[in-house]
C-alpha cells in the first residue's frame, strides 16, 4: 500500500501576512545581510588579505634623523608630533630617541605618532663669543644647544666695542650642562672720564639721588633750607649746573626745601 505524503500549510489572515509577517521577513533579511557583511569585511577578508585596510604596524624610526622619520611615517599614512626633547649621550642630536605607540604596534592610518627627539649629550663646552654682537652670540649659543639667559649685564671695556660680548657666565671653555642658562656680559664701551650733570631741581630727594647716581656721579652733602613755597623734600639747588661736564664720580651737593 502506497504511503501518502503529508503536507503542512500555514494559514494566516491576509492582513497579518502583509502587515506583520512580510515586514518581519524583510527586517530579518536586512539584519542578516548587515551581520554577514560585517563578518566578511572585518573577520574573513582581513585574514585573506593579511592586514586590515585602515590599520598597519607602526614603523620603527628609533635612531633615525627626525625629518627622515617624519617622512617614513608620512609615506605609510601616519603623522608625527614631537612629544619631548631629552639629553642622551648615545643618540646624536636631532635623532629619534623613542616613539609612542611602540614599533610594530597596530595603529590606524592618519594617527599621530609621538616621538622624543635627542638633544645630544647634556655636557658641552661653552663657546668663545668675545667681540661678537649680542644677536650672533645668542644664535651661536642656541646652535650649541644652550639656553640663553634673559638677563644681560653691561660693563665698561676699553678693548671690546660697544654692545659686543665681553664674556659669558659660565666663562668660555667651561664644560657645563646645556640645561643651564648662559649669561651674557656686554660692553658699554670705554669708561668715560666725565659725566653730564642732570637737572634735579624741582625733584624730590629720592628721585634726585637716582638721577645723580645713574649719571655716574655721587650725592655729596645734603642740606635743608626753610622754604614755605615748595613741597618739603624738594631740591632747591645743586652744586653743579645742569648740563655741565663734570669728572666722573664727582660729588654733587643738594639743597632741599624744609618747613621749620
């Protein structure tokens, strides 16, 4: 006797088919397609190709000159930034000491790789700068990796031209840390034999003293004289006339107003 084949059917209202069943099928199909695409793109294809399309291992640039290292990163789609500059006795100045991320670590294209650049050995000899102008002296010191102090001292010199370098501190030839500031001592030219007497009449005593000292002179005797028309402490007269040439470091006597 021949066995009959059983057939199964699903019965549902037409409205349910169009409003529920069919949209659900489309939704499941769409989700399945997206999941399948993700698996193929992220899991299967990278294994076939061997690498991800947008990631790569960071090249090793340690020990390379900075510009060469930057070009190497740029050539594979990476950017570069200098994170720090440090002294190092073994790596030449301007070459890469270290990098982050480390060599071989997987990174995305377009990422910045931070590098630390060598400043060379910390200890160096202070160059001889005597007789050159301040601008050139600063350039030479920076070229040697030294920091230049903002404080500049000036001294009289009969042998070094005006505004040229007399000496540095630490002195030229000294082996010192390049992290230390180097002070410049500039020439004021030959020491003058005479000074021009400033006009201090009408100034208060403290201002008058400063003007006299700044001119290369000394304040001599200070006497007080009764004068009701002037503010007490005002200079009434000076022993040398304003504008007169007087020997350097001469004493200048002042008469100051007072009220008794």
